[in-house]
């Protein structure tokens, strides 16, 4: 299932939507009752970010949006791959505290203490 996030110009929190149809020229989304025909929005769909679009219609909780520029639907559906980077082999870091230098603590490590 593909999802989309819509950000309206002029404020308001971005909204999440389920994608019903996706083509190079546009998208149909669910749960779009807050959108108005003619509104210009930014839409994140799949791995595509901040695609400009215009709301063309809103009916029965769905909306149709036309992209400002054509997209590649297969690219939008692709999953971003994340490959863990190998950890560089380094020598372990050993922390050392300064040796005690005053009072009875200096005698604690002495093998000759009485």
C-alpha cells in the first residue's frame, strides 16, 4: 500500500492519505475532505518528495490531484534502500585516569603497605 503526505500552502499540518491511483500526471487519494478544488499543494508520495500538484476534484472523501510535472510512478513505488555502513576497524580506546597523588589513596596500590 502506498501512502502520500499532502502539505497545503498557507498553513495547516500536513495530512496523510492512502493512494488509490497513481499515474505520471496525477494521483487519487483517500481521506481528502479538507482539500478544495483549485488548491495548490505539495505532495510526498512514496520516495518522491515535494511534488507540486493542483487539486482538481474532491468527492466522497477522495480527491484527484494533477502534478505540475509528470513523475515516474515506478520510481515513487520503489523502496529506499538503506545499507548499513561497515564500522571502521580501530584500536580500542583505553581510558586512563590520573594516578592518585595525595593522601592515603597513594598507599592503596603499594605492595609494601602495612
